[in-house]
C-alpha cells in the first residue's frame, strides 16, 4: 500500500498530543550523550562517541548534526554550555569554546586532570573535575582561577547554571544537586529515575514556556541478539550503548527536609502458593502478611485480596493482612495474598550534621524498642561490641556516626547471596553477606552507639521504568534500614553497596534517600508470620508455601506538587 505523497509525517505527529513532562527523548543515531545545552529556542546535545553536536526536537526525536565538518574535534568531549553564540565543552584536561558558525575549537584553560563538565554565567566559567574533587571557577576573560567549591558527589559530574543556582548531575550518585551559585552549598538534591545521568540543561516547554530540567543518561545495557552463524545457540548475550534524555521532576519541601522526584504508578502483588514440603495439618491457622505503608514518597491507593479474603489489622502502626484457615489440610492447594496499587517516587532528605547537633535525646519509648537486641543481633558478643567502638571512633554527631557506621560495614563486607541469614558476628567475621546480613550488622552497631534503627523491606521493583504494562518479577527480596533522628524522624539508608566498586569512596545517594523502585513494607515489624495452636516448632512458612511477587509499572506520574 502506497501512502498519498501529500501526507505529512509532521502533520500526523501533531494530531497526537505530546506530554513533554513525561516523554523520553531518544535522539536518532547517537551513542553516548555527555553534554546538553539550550539557548531557549533549541536543545543541543553532545555525542562523545561520534563527536556529533546535534540539535534535537523533544517532541519527535528528530536529530540534526550541526557540526558536520568538525565531528573529529568533538570526539571524547563532554560537557556543553551555550552562551553569546559560543559553545563551550571539555575534552580530556582541556576546556574549549567555539563559535556556532565554524565550530573551530579555541583553547580556554587546561586542568591537571580530566575536566567533566562546563557551564558559563556572564563573566564566569564553571568546570567540574572528578579527580580533583572540585568545581573550579574561572574568569571568562583572563582564564584565571577565582576559587573552587568541593563537589558534592563521588562520580563524574556535569553542570548547568540557572540564575543564582548551579545544577550538577553525578553519574555514580544517580543524583542531581542544586547548589547556591555564590557559596557552592547544596540547597537540596534529588534522585534521578534512571542510572548514569551524564548531562543536564533547562529547556522551555514549547507550549507553556515553563523550564523543563532535561537530564541525559549514558551507559550500556545487556541484550539478547540473534546469531545466525551458530545453529546450536542461535541467540547470544551482547552489550550495546544506551543513551536518551528524560525530564527530571523535582519539588523541594524545606519545612519537611526532603525533595521528591519522578514517580510511577505501580501495581504490586504478593501471593503465597501452598506447596508443603511435608504433610502437615494445622487448625485455626492465622497467616499474616504486612501490606505497603503510606510514607512521604509512597502512597497506597488501594489493596485488594488475591485468592481468598483477608481481614486487616494494625501491628505497631503497620497494616497487616490476616488470612484465616479453620483447618489447613495436608497437601491442600491454595493461592492467597494481596495486590496493591502504589504511587512511588524518589526521595532525598536534606539534613546536615549541623542541624542535628542540638537535637533532643531519644525518647525512652524509642530507646526501649529500638536500642535492644530483639532479633539475634549478637550485640553482647565481644566482636560486635569492639566493631561498634571502632566504627565511630571519637565521633559524637549522630548523623556523622551513622554514616561512619555504614562506611565501616561497607569496608569490611562484600555482597553475596546466601540461603540463610547468619548473626552479625558470624557475617562480619566471614566478610561476605546478603542484604539481610548487612542489615543485621548495621542494626547491631548503630544500636550499640545509641542510634535507633529498624528494618524496612521487602522488595524492589525491577528498576527499568521503560518496561511498562508487563509483569516484572524480582529475583530476590530486599531489606534496608531506617534510623531515627529526634526532631526529624525516620530516615532511610540502603543496606549494602552491591552495585558499586568496593573500597570507596561510597556514594551517599541512598543515605537519607530512596529511589522510586523500593516498596516500603513492614517498618520495624516482621513481614510475614503464622500462628496455629498445633504448629510444630520445626515448621516454617518456607516449609509450607512458595511466594510469587509481581510488579507492573503502569505509567509515570505527573510532577510532584507542593500540596502533595
């Protein structure tokens, strides 16, 4: 079938409204974007692999190379700033600028180490350098260094400037920081919905004119590809570049000390399938499963039963589904659980050591509950008590103590999946542990140092928001920690550092922060437990059933608002 030659692709596209605030921009023919810049009319991006500087249509992905005769000069370049018809970029140790007519690089300054990002504001040039650990500030006319600010993260950071604010993205921290341009102090930070953020720029919404913070991402992904040359194994695992641009939502609540970022409407199901390993008959069985909690970053819109009805109870402030069986027969087949509809967002708390210096003492109620060994934490063993002392040294600030304990545990343990959870003394001596064993060590060391902590879990949604409306099943459960600061409340802390290089420096992205894909359930209570008058001591939930966990990402949420 031939289309009418008068039919316009652009006209066809315009009949479908574009949601610029939630649309992923996928420029055509690029490999790794490490620079973004806008002059208010067009959005430019830099592909470090090909050396392309491309102009991008955020509504259609249309891509045009604007430096077609100078692409070699821009290979391995990063950063991008556009001001006064000049384009600025970095390349290895050097910072360059060029005109938008000939794209001939002009040298501006050289650094001792690789430069990562560049931004220009009036007479000032800002350059980030991961290896130096500083944001360096130069006079635009003389190239003389004026001052420098410490970088807030540990990865390679790109930068843009807006009025009195500096905005930085960090590829290891999975974070965007808003800094005061005059002092370099972090005003707040937000977690990005994807990993490996590589560039950022504000660009106006084409209809409303409101600024959209676009963030580019550059990394690699595994995929299965056809291999017609191998008849026995016609498919093989391969790696390819993955790069795109997506709007970053942010809303800072200074009175509540946190900022929210992109979120998703997610359906989560937790279902048990009876599959007894041995014949067990139980009477008056009560099977309790904790349900998702409503928090600063997570809203529970609905929970419905799966397989059979339940009654709802409250356990220490947490909602629990209770399934009751008058009689559970040997080898009986059942499926039961719950399905929840959740709104989940990234959250990052902004609390500084200075703010907690004069915090009130921990209440006796919290101390009695969260400073005790209530879960085989081995807090009375010499090894754990010595580790608790070594972890904090002479530190007295509660926030710094917590971070030192986290880093101490990260230094001494490597991540590894195990079929069962050992006590903290055994796990610490072995030096390898699962997230549950990391949590045990963190709880023990924190509680011995007077820091109230509790376990949170239980699952993470597979973290790829591009996979919409398909069933996603996590391979493992997951638990992490919340610690309490009087006057500020409970703050999250990831349990283990399984996705970055060991030995540090460790990112603080998930210290006082959670990405959108964590499902908060069972804060300080057992996730699932059973009771029956005739329950044998040697029979556990794992002996009776198999669990099925399923996530479905339905859609991206609109940007958060102040009244959320």
